C-alpha cells in the first residue's frame, strides 16, 4: 500500500492528507457553532454562524497561503 505524497502544509488525519487551511476552517467553524449555540440556544443561528465562519476562514487562509503572482 502506498501513501499519498505530503506537502509541507498537509496534516495526516486517518491516513488522508488535509491542507492546514481546511483544518483550521473546520475548527473555527466548530468553535463558532458551539459558542453561538450556547449563547443563543438557537440551532439555526448556530449552524449558519458556524458555516459562515468556516467558509470565511477557509477562503481567507487559502488566499494568504497562495497569493496571486
């Protein structure tokens, strides 16, 4: 069995390489989901906030990691 080639910015999770910006986006979205869920006790607000924060963090970190030339 061969392993996938890893970049310096990849993290192995269950044998699958994940770019660090995606990992940070998932963690930020989960934290936002939990904080908004506890503060507002509203599932809809928590889910939308978590998704929005995750998307914003993922896009921002991707743009910072790979600037246009």
